[in-house]
C-alpha cells in the first residue's frame, strides 16, 4: 500500500499521524521543554489544539485557526514559565479562546 494522504484518510490513522508528528516536532524543537520538566501528552494536547482550531475556524474565519492555536500555545507557555501546570495552562487558555470564539460568532456572525 502506498503511503499517500488518501491512504491515511481514516480518523484513526490521521490521529496516529498527528500524534507522531507532534511528538517528533516537540523533539525537534529542542530539549528545553524536557529539561524544564514539561511533559507533552501528544493525544490530549493534539485533541485540545484541533478542537480549538475548529472552534476558531468556524466562529471567526478559517485563518483564525492557526493564529488562535499559536497565541493559545504562547499564552500557555508563558503560564508554564511562571510556574503553572502545563496541562492546566493549555486547558485554561484553550477554554478562554473557545469561549471568546463563541462570543465572537454570536456578536459578529461567522
């Protein structure tokens, strides 16, 4: 079987590819998070980020998805640097952004 996007189209395969990609990307980006004691839960974090991206894309405009996920990640990173629990920091930032996206959609219509 050829390894093409079409061959990897099932949800389970896609989730596995995304989890593997995220884990390798974290490794490639450096050891700073590991040395700081920050754990990366590939499946939970990927699911959270994808849900956030979907909320932003549907409630605002599609290009809001990468911008929103970047800014939430940045905010979570700052919180972790200040001593917050990584999972809680990501969940809190994602929840705040998702609530804003819903409010934005109600106020501005998307």
